[in-house]
């Protein structure tokens, strides 16, 4: 892999990182207990999958 390819994907990583932090704060702050906080952290890891799924569902795909 060349340096050019790595540099082109850097902004996507930054956006995912900020989204992860925001989702983790949201899910953990709304958690009722410790284990719900753990589940919230795990949800924050996979938030893009939820986003794409809902978007495709809305588009009728």
C-alpha cells in the first residue's frame, strides 16, 4: 500500500473517531446501569452499521 492511499482515507478515520466518541458519550450517558453502559460502548463501536441499515431501509433497498 502506498502512502497516497493511506492519506486519502485519513479524513474518514477522523470522522469515524469523532462519531465513535459522540456515540459513546450519548449511549453511556443514557445507560441505566453498568452493563447497559457496556452495551452502549459496544453500540458506539458499530454505529455506522446502524446508520447504513436505516438509510437503506428508508430508500427501500
